[in-house]
């Protein structure tokens, strides 16, 4: 039985970093009012701030890559997509997900298409490689069936980079300049805990590693993967920390924890060990010319959702969920007041909550939301491509 920890306890640990919270509350309310309107009207599109946007990750960012896979980790059925113009597309939510809103904020008319359905010159605007159930470790999530782990997503990106070089007449210098201006976001690691470490009936990792050792294992592997992304041309990268996994409905049901303000302490602690390591990665001087930034998903979650910001249902899912994995039961009617709910199913958040996360990742409300800079500022930065032509050539020629 896991001990429970209150939001108050978690919040207290963040006090040194959140001393400016109260001064920003009035502005936060204003932001949320704008977001409620934007859920229906969305954003006015101008010229994109960057030429392309590439997305890596798990179900937080998946826009349909799992649709044709043999897996239970898919969401291309009702009631998923009930508020999305195209209906159920494979997005794990009722409407727009995190990366859809970030794409809009960056000025794109459409979110990057899934790699599984990307064709032709569309690749020049970006591609989404994310896969529900995917992890940093290749074995993560395999009990659900097929998925596309981070290693395979990087291999898919390598194929796309090769095609982009061809679009530029095989001029690697031009391709390098182009890729260095793009934004890349990565949301990965949640499944390594929810669908690996904390599922001892399927995976041995919790018996083989202490939480600290497992966090180190994940961090070392993730660092190697981000190095590969850098070698393939990425220079502006938003690395999302893991959220408050111990406070998700699914995890609280695992441990019999009740109440809006209670969470599974063991999960919260284990995840915090990984996030602490991940924060340090953005200051890696070895990646010459790179601009990595850390998005504090857990911190945004702590300060973003309350009655003050329009959320009145904090620990109940909007859709009726399966007991096995917390996904929505097909064709069951969800709640009507979806803007009041934080959670859409037992793990994934509603479009209203996604708007909070995306907006604060793009334009930080608090200094702790994103550092050393938010995605909006990241888009404006120049990135060095010194010696990138040689790196790109080496990357494309290796198997």
C-alpha cells in the first residue's frame, strides 16, 4: 500500500521556486478566460515563427501514429475527439491536445501530421512521431501491444531528414540551416513509470532497480537519445518534464487513494528523481549551438488547476473509463461540462487543461514554468550550425 501525499505537501516543496505565485494570480485568471474563448475560436494564424515543428513522445503528443498498430493504446474511437473538428483521430483527449495548441501558438494552421500518414512536401513543415504507450526504454508498454518507442521515433526522423535533404537538392548546408531553425518538443518518460516500473506484474524493473537507480537509467538513455536528435539537426528543443503522475486518477485507484488533494507518494517521489536529473540536461555545454529548454510540467500542474482558474472537477474523469487501463469505454457518453474537468480519462487531460499546459509552455506565466526560456523565446533564438554539415552527413550514412 502506497502512502498518500497531499497537494499541500507537494506545493510546500516548491515554495522556494513559487514565491511569485500570488502576484500572478490575477493575470492567470485573465489567461484562462482567453483560453476558454480560444477553445471554440482557436487562434488567429499569422506567419509561422519557425519553418517547421517536429514532435516526439507518447500519448500526450500522439495524433494518430498508433491507429494502425496492434495495441490497446489507441484512441481513434468515440468519445475521443468529441470536440475535435475531425472527430476521433487518435488523439488522447476530447479535443486538441498539447502539441496542437503549441503548433497554433507558433503560427501553424495545422498541427504536424502523424509520421504514419506524412507525404510529400508536408514534411518541410514538420512531422509528429509520438506514439501512445511509448517510452524511453524499448520494452516499456509492450504488454499493451505494439508502439513506437523513442529509439524508433528517432529512426523515423532520420528517414525524414534524408528526404528533407533531397528536397533541398541534396545541399546539406541548406538543409542544416533549415533544420536548425525548427522547433522540436519531446514528451516521453511517463510510460516508463506507469507502464513499466509500477507494473511489477508485467515488468521486473522495480525489483531490479531502486527509484534512484531507475531514474539514473532513464536519464542516461534519454541523454543518448537527445544526443541523436541533436546529431540529426535539432537545435531548438523543448524537453518536457514528467507531470504529477502520482495524482492521476489511474494511479490513485491503484493504491486506493481518495480525495482531490491526495496523491500516491511513492510515484510522486520516483518521478521527481527523474525530473531533477532532466532539469540539468538543458545546461549541457557539450551540445554546441543547441538551445535546449526544460518545461516544468509538474510545476504548471501544481499551480494551474483550481476553481479560480475554472476547474471544479479535479479527480474524476469526464468519460467513463475501463478499469484495466483507464481509457474511455467506446461510445459511452462523456460529461457535458468538459471545461470544468481536468481529466478527460483516467490519465489524459481535457482540452481545457491542455490549453493551460501549452500556453504556459509557450509563454511562461511563472519563472518556474520553463527555463532557461519558454518556447516563444526559443523560437526567436539563432542556433549555431557550425560543423553541422559533417554531423548530418555522418548521421545519415550510419545505420
